[in-house]
């Protein structure tokens, strides 16, 4: 089975200059947890809810690796109020831009690739979605949910 047979063709995207607040609104409105980032039609990154959570919740110790949800909650519980200021975190979301927290080195896949290749990439890189590019143009996205539906 090929990626193009199971991928989601209607892809919701963001721009690098979009605010993190706009990203959060898109995720909630469309019930998604991540989106490719396009600049003039070219894929320049991908942003996930984990990227956003990491960017504001742990300001004193930014990490290139997003924490699992329980690690995030545990870190918040262990922080003293002086270290974690809700007001400051909300300001960071309002002022922050997608380009500030997006992953720039995006793993992509061709629509004619085998679904097993998508599974291997997701497993190897511990990711939940892969933008599908044909001749450098975004034509879809394949998610873990798409893979489960295909079973």
C-alpha cells in the first residue's frame, strides 16, 4: 500500500510569522496536534503542540526535545511559583511566533513510498506525522491516525 492511498490530502498549515496563539487556535478548531509550516508554498518547518508547550512551560531550561505530557506536568509541579509565572508564559504565547519553536529539519516522504516506509520513519524519529511532498510541493500529510485507519 502506498502513502498516497492513506494520507490526508486536506492539510492545515501555518506560516512562520503566525503567532503561537494562532497555532493553538488552529489546533483546537481543527482538532489537530501539529501542522506543517509553509513560507511562500515551500515547507520550512513543522510545529506541534509539544513544541508550543515546551517553549513556554520550561523557560529556564529550554530543551530541543519535547517532553512527554507527564514529564511536562511533573516539571510544572516541581517549579516554584517564582520560576514559573503564568502571566509571563501567556505573554510568551501571545508574542511568540511559529518560527521561534517549529522544527526546521522536517522528515518528509514521497506519496509513492510504501506505507511501511512511513511507519519506519515515524518509529525511528519518534514522530507522529510526516508531510508528504511531491516535487518539493506539499500534497498531504500522513499521521499515526492515518496508519491506524489503514489497518
